[in-house]
C-alpha cells in the first residue's frame, strides 16, 4: 500500500513539473513576442556633410553643453565632417552665476557666448561663432549651413531658462522646417529643469506622432513643444520672475541639475551623430529619487515617400546633357551665386539632384571640404569664400 502511495506522489510531482516547464516556455514565448513588438525605431538623418549646431542659452545648462559640443565637433572634423558651432546668448556673466554655472570669477562682466566660444575654440582648435543676442528666425536663417548636394543638417539645442526664450525657439524652428522630401534636416533638442528634475526632448516635425519609414526607421519626431505643450505655457515662479541663477541662490534649484541635463543632451547628440542609433524621443530625470525614464520610439505613423512622376523619355535638353541621373526627370540650366561667385548650375525639377558648373569651361565643380573651396579639375578655376581666405 505504501509503495503504491509513493508511486502516486511521484507521478503527481512529475505532472506538476511538466506543467511548470510548459508554463515557463509559454511565458518565455509571450515575452519574446512582446519584445519583438516593442523594438524601438532608430532615427535616420541621412548622410549630411555640412552640420551646424546652434546652442541657444549659455548659462546653467548651456555652459556645460558647450564643452560637449566642442568635443563632438572636434571628433567630427577629424573624420572629415564639416561641423560648425554657434553659441547664442544675450546675457553677461554675473557674480550670482558662479554658484552653478560654468564660469569663473575672472569672467564676470563678459558676454557668456563670447566667453565660452573663446575658451573652447582655443582648447579644441575650432572657430566657434558667438552671438550676443536673442535667438530669432533671421538668426537661424543666417547661420544655416551652406548648400551641399549631400544635404545639410541644423540642430538647435535649447538650454534656456524662461518660457519667452523657448517660444522664440519654437517659432523660429517651426517657420524654418524643410519641405517633405528635402535632403535638408532641422532638429530641435530642448532641455528644461526645475529644482531636482528635468527633461530632454528631441523633434523635427509638426506631425503629432512619430513618422516611420516602411524600411523600419524613424524619419520624424514631434517638436518638443508638441510632445510637452506645457513648455510654452506660463508657470508661476517664486517671489518674482527670477532667473535660474537667482533660484539657485534661494535654494530653488540644485547646483548639479544642469550638469545632469547637459549630459543627457550629449547622449542624444552622440547617438544622433556619432553612433547613429538614437531611438529615444524624450527623457525625464529625477535627482531626488535617482530615477531616469526615457520614452523610446516604439510606434508611430508609417509614411511612404511621395511617388515621383514618371521620367520623360531621355533626350538631350538645352544643357547638352541627358535627363537627371537620379530619377530621369528633366534638367534645367542657369546661373546661381555660390559663396560670392557666379557659377553655372544644372538641377532636376522632379527631385533634389543639382550640380554646379565652372563659369569658365562648364565642367562640374568639386567641393574641397578641408579648404571650403570650389574647384574645377578641367581648367583649374577655383573659388574660396571671402571669410575663409
């Protein structure tokens, strides 16, 4: 009797183990399917060979973003990329800024943008442009990269401490967004913070949802003020309308929160430009709890590229060349001013293909990135912009 009871107990135990193993396998399969469904999308920015990074705000957060940008530009230029920096801030260094901003007593009274531009230009051998003024749409247009057939990329890094300055950025970026299908890119990465928490958001589109390609990557994210509408809304501030430096003196802002936000801006920039694997659209940081929460790009709207019109039969046009080499569309020839020189140009009316021609012999011009010069290999004609001579 006892032997039969032991056999029955062993059988029950075996059945329980089998069910547990089957349940474990089912849970594993379900978790794997969930992981597959939530695989984030990588942001694709193309291969622009001219990049401009505009740092708007050189105070609490911007002062610590400046060395990150300088290191990134130095890395890019050492690999043949044309990365240029511009620091924008209308304020001057004050004694109260020394509590938590990236300045020293010897710099009190100097313009913040000029101080940081001079410091990191000397440290990394760069030519950083300082602008002692408020950010605006004309300023954005002025410092956009020069035209490049490979495309150009402008990134506005917002590190401002008031709603008015952030509204200026939103208005300028919104007005300057490139048309769909263009090889030009314009991104806005914004950082903001309170006492012990803050957020970083990235975007380049007026669409309310991420724009996804059928090929499996992301081409557009909602602008920061669309992801967080509160960024442009007036909020009550303690006592009176104080700057971040004044709030820090009153204990209303941590002396390290700006460094944390600057580091996260660096994470976004390096993953966007260096490792090319950015799959985040916003990040929230809380220094009180030590928590960091990022929102990955896991869903959105699939956008198919616009269909190009059928190419016309190839035939020689007035330029003496066949149709567009990219799409076969018709070509138009003319003259255009390029960095102060009047040169020939041939472009396609159906896509973004374009080539500049030598004004002497009509051969295609070549761009020498190291010298920022246009040269003709047939007749040795060359032109260097006035500010680079």
